[in-house]
């Protein structure tokens, strides 16, 4: 799939916390190149060796794969990179355990169903669980602050909209309001998707890059791999990649702090104005 | 893991419908041997070539893996058989599409969360969707009668018990009652698990076998593989395998027709009396 070019030696990457990755694409796509660099951060260029997980959407179905092995050595990673189907939305997470024991039950992403859609969520940061309300409609299975926060986000949607899926703007508004409430209890960097839209929120650190025509070259920061996107993409391809820290030497931007940003169709779809920041 | 012995040539296997597989084990175990035979039924000894899926429990987490490739040729199957973790409960399904388009969204097993547990479900048979009520608390993501039936089973639990998980007997009673109601609308062979208990219901065809001390030898019916369970098991190992049709030359029994049977700790835990049969 990829035309790899020789790359410069890897830069030093300093990774003190869990790592998030998100993709939203106009057309179903594979994430092989960016995923390759991302997974090195679990036990190789980073010390995040407490397991990892990925949510890959295929149509409305979310394939959720969890591995307790460090992602840099993960056989599941090799299998996914070789054989995975194409997705319009992907969420991945490399874990550095801070709350809850290291176990499959506590691995991100988490998944729930609502309004005939499968929702997935991954979080980086620490929340003060004692300061958060109890989840009502969606119950955590494990012990993490992260899964509780995910349940609270979906809870808020059910409380406000009941059984009827709202218009995108109303959905965004309630998620943004609930995100603000939860973020008051700690660090709340996250990516969230319902298979259509990818939502991202930055408390402390989260970056994104847009890839669209005209496509250029990129080099991974975590290993000696390069790619010429103009040779593998069509002019109407378009996608956004989100990551805790930039994965390539492309023009990554920090997400606005304290604002819930929505990506759909491979581009940013929310208003640019800062909310609650 | 397995000491394979030479087996007799495979028997002819006649497989006219979807295939179900379930395992409930006293201790976390791998299902490699039985799964090997089962997966041959997707496109090799059987014609069930519309995809397959498996739910593997690890602690409270349910790993749900779906593949649209015929299971006999599935790379995911090879990966699972080599690297999967040990489970106390497993559900698998090979699909012969009868309702809903062939797609990942419609592949069994299905999964939902309730009372801090992950529930998984796979079905074989056809239900008259028009005769079934609408799901209330749990919404189907795809178009199958099967996912709707699963949602209705969980719906009944929420309607009766709300947010509090009931005692096993009460849980069994409501599931059995709801199963009878749904089964009135068609053929309803299924396996269902919450990670602790494996429930199974036979409308037309479903078999089980108990494996416990003293362990003997077994030969797969679908390929030339044999195993000596006494060499790989401990005296206190104990498990039950459920399958649409027997997978080995062991003493498989048909499940009682029209009764919801529960397996826990690797043995049958429900009363033997027939209910509604």
C-alpha cells in the first residue's frame, strides 16, 4: 500500500503518559503508516507498556480489539496492520496505568451502544472519581475513571434526548457541556466516536493534522519510515489524524484547549470559537 | 498444548444452517481443539461462508472478534488459535445469512453491557420480526432478527430488575420466560453469556458434552485431528461444550427442547425439569 522512502534518524520522543490516537476519514481508509509509528510508543520509543487497544469501525460496527502486551511487541498489532479492513473512524490507546489494575477489563477503548450506533472512547489523564456523579443508564464494567467518564457522557445524552438521536448540533452541544463538567474534576484528554463523527477534547495535550490534496511526504518521528501520500491517495481523499503528540514531521496543530472539537468527513466540523476555555 | 493422535478419516457432516458454539469452563481454558473442528464448518465441511465471529471472555471483559471471511480460511481464526488468552466462557457463530445483508454489522455474536457485565449472544434460526415487540432499553445496530431478540432478552431484565443485578435463580427465571415468548415467533436456538453463566436454548438443534475427570480421548468429526484430554487436563478441570451439531466422537447429548439451560463452573446448573416443552 505504501511507498516508503528512506527517512532521517528518529527524533527523540518524550512520552510521559498514555497515548491517544484518532482518525476520521472522508472515505474508508487504512491507518497503517501512522499506526506503525504510534505503536512504537508502547514499550519502544515510549514506556507505555501496560497494554493497548483499538476500535476500528466497519460500516456501523465497531471492532474493539484489546491486547495486554506492549503495542511495540504486539502480535495483534502485526495482524491488524496486515489484515484490517478500511475504516472511516479509528480510535486507539496505549495505556500507562494510573487508576485500576492492569487488566483487559480496564483497557481502552471502551464501547457502548446508543441509538443504534456503537460508540467508542479512549481517555488520557486522571479524573477525581469522588467528584464525579454516579452513572445511571450506562454502568462501568471495570474500575477506571475513564470508563466512568465515558458512561457519564452517554448518560447525559440519554437524559437529554431519550430514545431519539438528535441533530448533530444538539448532540455536540450536550457532549460539550458534559465534557466541561467532567473536565472540572481533572485532566480530560479524550477521543470519542459514534462511527460517523470523531470528537476530541484537549485538557493538556492533544494534536491533529489534516491530510488532503495536494498530498505531500511525511516522516514518522518514532521510526525510520517515510511515505509519499501523493502516490497512494486520490485527490478527493481527506482525513484527520489526532494524537497526543505529533507522529510525523507534518504540520500538526494543538487542539484548542477546553473545547470539544468534532471531525466528520475527514475535516473539522465544529465552530472554531473556543468554548469554556 | 495438545497431544494430537492420528484420527480416522472425517465423517461426512451435513450442515444446513448457521452453526453455534459455546464453552463454559470451571477454570480459564483454551478451546483450540474444538474450535479447530468448528471452524472447518465455515466453507470447508459446511457451506456456511457468510462470515463468523467469536466472543472470548477475559475476566469481566468480552473480546468480540468478527470476520467476514469464511472461518475455514480465516486469518483471524489462525491468529486467535495461536495467541488467544484463556477464557471461562466463549461463544462463537458461523453465519449462513437468512435475514439482513451480509456485513460486519450483522455478524454474530452481539454484545451489550448490563449491570457492569458484558453480555454476548449468538443465534441460529429465523424469527418473525413482525411478531416481536420493539426493543426499549437496548437498540439493535444492525438489521437481524437475532440482534433484536438479544435486545429483547436484556430489555426484559431491565424492566424486571432495573439497575440491580438479581440472584441467579431470578435471572434465569426471567430469561426463561422471555425466551419462551420470543421462541413463539420462530426458531430460537441460542447461546448467551454474561461472562459467568452460559445460557443455551434449543428450539430445533443444539447439543452439549461435558468434559471432566476421568478424561478420555476424542476425535474431531470435521478433520483428522484427535486429542487425549487426560494428558492436557488436571483432575479438577471441568468444562461443557455446546454446538449445533456434535464436533467430536464423544458422548454428546441434545439439549432439552424448549428449556433454557444454564451452565456455570463447567457444569449444568439449572433444574432438569422441562419448562414449556
